[in-house]
C-alpha cells in the first residue's frame, strides 16, 4: 500500500512537471545581426526573414557600403549610387534596376512600422560583395575586405606592367591595360602616339581601391622621369580611374579623371652648366627682355611676341589677360639674375631669380623658363616656379 502511494505521487509529480514544460513558451530566435568586414551594421528596425529572404532597412545598409542614398516619396523609389554604380528599387515591385539593367527580385521591398526594408543579399551582391549566412549564429557577413584586397593586387599588377611597358617605349603593350570598349580609347591611342617621342622612366602607385558592382574604382599615381629624347619636365599625374572586366575577365582601365598634376625638377638640372653659343645666349636674353618689357608696360602685343603660340604659358597668360587681371594690378617684374641650365637642339631652360613689386609689396621668386626655338626665334613655352 505504501509502494502504491509512492508510485501515484511520482506519477502526479511527473504529470505536473510535464505540463509545466509544455506550457512554457518557446524561446524566440535570436535577432539577426549583419556585419561588414567584422563591424556590425546597426539598424533601428531588426532585420527580418521573409520567405527565406533577409530584409533590412535600406538607408543604414547603403550608407555602410559607401553609397549615396535617395528616397523619392512620390514614386516610393529607393536609389543608391556610388561613382558609376546605381541601384534602384521600388516599394511593392519585384523589378529592380542595376545601372539601368532590369533585375527580377524574389520578393518586393516593403514597409513595416514606417521602415522601408530591402533584400540584403541582392543589394550586397549587386555592389560586387560576397554574402555569407551563418544559420546557427543567425549572422550575415558581408566581406568587402577580402575581395577588395584580391582585386587590389590585380589592379596594382596591371599598372606595374603598364609602367614597365611605357618605360621600354612599348606602347603597343602599354595600351593593353586599357579596356577595348572604353569610350575614350581613341584618346588613349593619341596620347601614346604623342608620348612615343619622349623617353621616361615610369612608376606607379595604386591606392583607395573600391569595388562597385561590375566596376572597380581606384586612385592611381603615375610618375614620369625623363631619361632622354626632347625636353620635358618630370611630372606626377594623379588619376581617379574606373576599371571594368574585359571579355577574358581581366580588369582593364575603362576611364580616368585627372585631379592633380605636379611638376618636378630633374636631379642636377639647377647645377648644370651647358655649353651655349654666344649668339644663342643673346637671342635667349632678347626674348626674356621682350617678355619683361611687354608685361611691365602692359603692352600685350609685345608680350605675346615673346611667347610660343598655344603653349602652356601662353594659354595661362591669355586667360589672365582676357579676365582683365593684368590691367587691374600695379606690378613690375625684374630679373635679378639668370643662368642657362639646359640647352639641347631646340630647347633651353633659363633659371631666373626675380623680384616682383606688386601693389606696394615686394616678392622674390625663383623660376625656370623653358624656351623653344620656332622659325629661328626663341619663344617662352612654359614657366615653372621653383621657389623654396
């Protein structure tokens, strides 16, 4: 009888325990977290899985990826842009656009509690970035760093090989770095034809590589050091470039935009003492005197007579003169000393120490005047300020 009671008691306890377990509410799944290169993207509204597709707020996602965001309240359209990349989605529509190309979405973007939600994987992969879903940890990882580093190595090799070809004067090889469908391909060809007359040692640096869908954006620094041929300043050009894959899947320069240009003095130029015939020295000094007299007397016709037509210096001064800047200021420019530091064939460089009396103030400067011979007359082609 005692055993019977214990058995009933245990049975009753098990019944109560089981009921309690069954009555306990199921544990809610952890909130989905999204990471970009290991850093979590914070959303005001938690990410949502809908029919197997993860949706997130559009603005924090686009901004984390470096895209400019636009919301058109009239058309209910979301637009994200980065350089030449454009993504467009519309609330309630399964049609999206990537650079104008129509893409079919599994599920349309929608609103929830006042928040506009878009499919995360579509956005990330449209920007060229791989996405990984960890079901156990309920995390989504967007890996921009790995793909950027990988492509960065390819882009650096592209420009290293191009620089080596330019240094050798092999412009047929150098132009293979240019995308054959570039809208500026003819301009690239013409530039290389002009460059063929010169000899340079070329080196490059590539940085700020960014993946943007089917394009790559980077900053390229190209250094040109003269090694022979006609005279030219050493220089560094800074370019914002866009690269796209060619038919073989290799990254090629599609377009560029020069945002800075620096000129340099080649080693030993200022200390050089070339042999120059006396008659040539006299002609060079006549041109320099004409230049100073025409400028100081504001005799524009006389001043222009000392300049090489359509040269860099001519174009700069023509702009200033046309703007009336020469007439508006009171100045007098004098050469304190001058010395020829380069002379070869039809090119000469004169190093000049100058004093400029400008609106009551006095300034001292050091300049290199590059003169070229045209029809037996020496004319000023360009001027480089080398004041320290």
